C-alpha cells in the first residue's frame, strides 16, 4: 500500500500514537474509529495499518509504553534508604510523573476493560511491578516500626489511587504549584501510614 505523500515512518508512527491517545482520552476507546485517528493525523485510513495491525494493538501499545516508561523512570531514580524518606520520594515522584502525562494516565486506568484478556494480563504484570515498589517501601516501614499498615498490598493500591486522583482535578493555572500539591499529598500519605 502506498504511503501518503509527505509521510515518513519515523514521524507518522509517533503522530498516530499521539492522535490515538488524545482521541481515546477524549472520547473513549470504543467511540473512536481508525478513520478518526487517520483524519487526526492527516493520512488515509488504510495507511494506519502500516503502523499497527488494529485498534486493539494500538491501545495495548499505548498502555504498555506508558507503564514501561513509568517503571524505567522509577528504576533510574536514586532513592533514600530510610522508609519514610522513600515513601515521600515515591509520593512526589508519582504525582510529578503522572501530571505530565494526563492522557496516558486516563487511558491506562479507564480503558483496561477494553483490552483483550491476553493484553490485559500483560499490562497487569507491569502495573503490579509498579505497585510492588510502593509495597516494598511499606513493608520496610512496618518492619522498622515507623508505619502501621495492616495490609501492605491494600495500602499500596489505596495510596496509588489517591495519588493518581490528582490528575482529575489539578490545573497548572490553578492556585497551587505541583510542589505544593506534592507536599499536601505527602502529609496525607504520611498520616495514613503513621502508627497511632
């Protein structure tokens, strides 16, 4: 199939992913057609299949890319050894990282139901790997006697849900800076795991 004039694989591929991410976040995966994605990019609908086999593969690729980028960023971060300092670092990292990627975060959470079972399983492995970063911190804090958490797995999911919720309301032009939001959330997270 001929490529549209002016189309280049190293440019068009990323543009297709960006357009799909924006449209999935705005309208939902089920409501977006391959034709709409092609129109957003400015290519013929058939040209999309030079870059992806179908819409499911496109959704899966976006979610996998988001999770791998998150895990890579976390793995390359120098973190303190103290459990309390590590928890603060995780809190601030999660908020700052996710606020820069609001569409990817929205799609990664809201469109899980639209993944095929095998794709869902693969994304869940990546999500669990990220949750385990936090769970390990909480287990360390419990062992050190600085945290009181009855179930570290549930606490990990609860903290991540709370931190990710910032994406639903935060606006850069609002009254609080990202650093101020991080500090407020860190205070709430710290109190939620502190011994009575």
